[in-house]
C-alpha cells in the first residue's frame, strides 16, 4: 500500500478512536485520538477522555505498556500539545518514547501550540507528516478554537 494511502487509513482509525471521547467530559479541550502502529499493524490506541486527564498520546503509550518498536509510527488527530499544563507536554512524551515518525491530522488552533509540536519533534530528529485528513480531523471538534491551560 502506498504511504499516503496507509497514512490516511491509519488516520481514519485515529479518528474513530477520537470520537469515543465524550465532548462534555473533554470540554473545554478537544476530543483527540492517537494510535501506535508497528510493522503495519495497530498495536495501541488512546483517546482523550476527560478534562485534566492524560492526553490521547499518553493513553496510547500507556496502552502499549512498553517502548514502541523500532520503526513505529504515532498517528494523532490533532497536533500534540507542546507546553506544560496539568498533564505535561505531549511532545516530551513522544520524544521520550523513541517514536521516529509522527503523522498529524490537524494543527491545534491554540496559539501556544500551533505549529510548535512540528518544530520540537523535528529538532529531535523525528519525521513529521502533517495535514493527513485535516478536514476530517478538524470536524471532530467543530466548535474548538483553542484552549490554554495554565500550569497549576
């Protein structure tokens, strides 16, 4: 399967994971889904469940229960957060995981996050692919215009 088709297929799986989130429980944050893929197979999934709880990326890594295998890829419907809030920056978790490729559906409209994740991940030698099914990923949270959580 061609890489673009494969990325779209796995992003659809991440979208399905994202919509498991209850918009009332996640508010004021968006619903987000993340999956870890190894050797063409989904090995872990996670979605953002409630405000103040672990983000989708961390849930997927927790579900995996180990370091991702060499060559693993993370698919996430919304650009990972890159600032310290209540749960820590997801970019830190991604870098620490050892993942070498991240596919992002839509950019985060939050000014403190928008575009920062790509720069941070690339600075750490991680390949980043953006705008994979961006319209579909944006449609998961049609009213979301960004949200900043101050460190507490």
